[in-house]
C-alpha cells in the first residue's frame, strides 16, 4: 500500500497544478459572494517583462521566475505576492548505489512562494514538496526527501527592515555559503555539484544584513547543517566592482563540537569550518563564475574523528545564452566543471569527507535549457570520476566502480 506521506504529497502536487492552471490558463477572477468572506484584492503586476522582481527564492541563470507576479492586498499582512513551481524529473544512470535505480521518474518540485517585499515588516514562506537531485550520491524521491530534510516548509522567515540599507531576519534561512542554491530550479544545472555536498543548505537562526555602497555584509548565528543546536556563525562580504563583475567571500564554522547526525545533518560536516570565494563576470551572452572552497574538520575523538581532515575544491560555472527574446523564449547552455580532494588517513581515524579518506573526484555537467514564458524544459548530461577512493566507498552495488554517468530531463512551470 502507498504510504500516507506519499498520498499527501500527490494530493499536494495536484493542488499545485490546479493553482497553476488558474494562474496561467484563466487570467480573470471568478465572481464570488463577498458577503461571506474577505477576498484579497488583486494588485496590478509588478513588472511586464524581464526578470521577476521577487527577491525570493534566489535564482541563478538561466531559468527565470514569473516576471509578472500578482499581489494581493491582505489588510494587516500587507501586499502579499504568490508565485510557485510545478516540475517533474526523469533520470537514467550507470552504477547506481544500493537501493537506487538505473531509471526513475519523480516530482522534483511542487512548491508555492508567499512573500511581502516592502515596508518595515516583510516575510517569505516556501511551502511544498521537493527532491534534491545531487551529483555523486543516490537520488532520494521527493516524498522521502521532503520528510527527511526540511519538511513542507523548507524555508520561511520574518524580515525587519527599519532603514533602506539594514535589515534583520529570523527563521529557516537559506545558507550564505556556496555558488549554488538548494533547489533544482534555482540553479544552472538540475543536480547540485560535488562542492555543494560539503555545504549546508538550510539553517535555522537569525541574520543581519547591511549595505554600504557597492559592499554588502551579512552575518548569522544559526544551527549549521539543520542540527537544531545553535552554535554556528557565518559571515559574508560581497563587493560589486561594476555592472559586469562582483566578488564575494564567505566563512563560517561550528563554535563547539556536537554529535547531531540526521539525513539533513552529516556528522563531520556539521563540525567543520568552511570558506568560499566566488567571482562573477557577465559579458554579453556569457556568464562566467569560478568558485573556490575549503573545509576543515578538526580532531574530535568524541565523534570518532581521531585525526583532522579537510577538503579543497574548485568549480567553474559557465553559461552561454544562445537566445533571449522579448517574447519570453530563451535557449541556454550551462556547463559546470569541478574538482575536489580530501585529506586524512583511514588508519589514523580521520573522518571520511568524500569517497574515503584522501580520495579525490572531478565532474562535468552540461544542461541545455529552453524556457518559453513560464514553461521550461531542460536535459542534463553529467559525469563524475572518483580517484583514490576507499574500497566500497565509491559507486555501484559494491562501491568499487570509479565513475557514474547520468542523463536527466526536467520540465515544468514557474508560475
């Protein structure tokens, strides 16, 4: 029999599709009996074309959120904007992990986003189901991923902005580290990369933001890898050099040793320090973004880390925009290349941070992407190679295959 969670997820996905249909196919609002309820008043679209004015969820190119979000006057809650995504995914792969499959299909996103973006008090709510396709690890179905990771409210926070260049926010926050966001539709590629596997994705806590001219600062006190132990500190600084170039640095770490370990909280990574440097350059049809990452796990015998270990990695994200027309159609070719290495000795009790102590890996990903207004479709070819891996720690049913190739297709609607 199907699980109760799976049944709820499918019902929720159907609800998302119904909402999508009403927002896309039926542009007018039906007549209702207003004597029995207070109906939110629809506001004019914020923008007629181009990039969506909604600040959340954060998105890399090439996909674009709905550029014409409709707001609703809701009284004391302010003007509320609602957008969302409904998408499905198909995957074929070689050398699957035990319990994984050579081929599979799934709902990759069934989410809505509710936010207020002006005034002193603002808010953001992300509601729904999702999978987190991730290179180099087993695929987890959306029904299981939603339950095992961040729940049906993966992100949501209250933001206080008393002045233009300063704000405070608290709740379930997106991470400050890395060049990739958490959910598939937010990124150049369908799958997150090898370096993303060393980073946290969602943390609970409080964050302050301050902008001074071309420089933006942010600092946060949070629970790191969703550990529910508030002992992490993050700081980031971003410098906008000009309209085509920007540079950002982020660093953070756990201020104490914790033994929390769940699906969303890897034991060793939750006790690490992590640093990332990102440079972004845009020029005409090209976007180029190199990223450097370093992590360090100290010696912590209490969690069976009897020797320190670290990872060093670099990634290059490149996108070529073949077409980006005013009618809302676009064709893009994003490419990602990565390399990561780890240190530590298994004989001395160092933690395993990759495919075994002192292992290395590299990857290549190509994701041709087509979008027409709110509809999108993209394919993806990815290849990952593990080197110097510990026996049983790599790919395949026995963990001794050094490579994994995947072909994916994702299609959906950003409404």
